[in-house]
C-alpha cells in the first residue's frame, strides 16, 4: 500500500503573505519544507518523532518560542 501523500499547507499559513510550512507523508516518514523555497530541501521525521512533536505542540510545550 502506498502511503505517500501530496504536500499539505498549514491552515495557519494562509494569512501571512505566503511564508508557509508544508508537510507530507513520504516513504514511511513525514517531510516538512518551506513552500517559498522547496528547492532548499526538506526535514524528515519518523512517524514517531512527528507524533511526539504534534503532541507537544498541542500541549503548549513550545509556546515559549513564540515571537510577538
């Protein structure tokens, strides 16, 4: 079964002038890239790493990194 998906953009990215993060499932991993510079490459996570990141983000673990 092919688990590859198309690139998806965060719904939070639409109102900031095009600076967007995109993600997709590819070859058993999750890849993330900057939509303004896709040729710059991707960051690749295992599904376990990605799930842990999302869980932490939902719990507010990274709120201290927010820029005003």
